[in-house]
C-alpha cells in the first residue's frame, strides 16, 4: 500500500535566490543556499532547529565532506570550510579576471 502525505512548510525562509538543496544524513539536516543574500541555511529534521551561516561572497553550491566541513562554490573561489567553527580550511581563487563569474551547480 502506498502511503500519501501532504507537503508541509517547515520554514518560511524568505530567500532572494534559493538553490542547492543538500541532504546530509549524518547531520539529519537539509542545507540550501541563498545566492544573493550570501547565506547557507540548514534545517535539522529531527530537532526542527534552523541555522543560518553568513558567507562573504555569493554562493552557488555546497557539498558535504565530513562532520561540519563543507566545500563551497563561491564567486571566483572554491573554499573548504568548517561551518560550525567558521574556519576556512582551504581556499583557491578561480578566474579573478572575470568579474561577473560565479561558480554554480557543483
């Protein structure tokens, strides 16, 4: 038997340009970005807790590495970062001469 359910909004986050939904099972959380507001948002499905991480550049994607460490595709930069500690672990600039470029869809 197929069980049907109705979608329910858990967070009216008021994104300007939301993309990049990422499910991280080990953290029980859904992550997504607001490109224009330069934010990473996360929602823990078990605790219902919400977190917002401010980033200093437009962000096109994020991908989970381990624990709280993620790789971010930013405007002219790839960055590895511990989101919880707010520490940049590694960063490499990409095409700095192309002012309108933004790394998107990792």
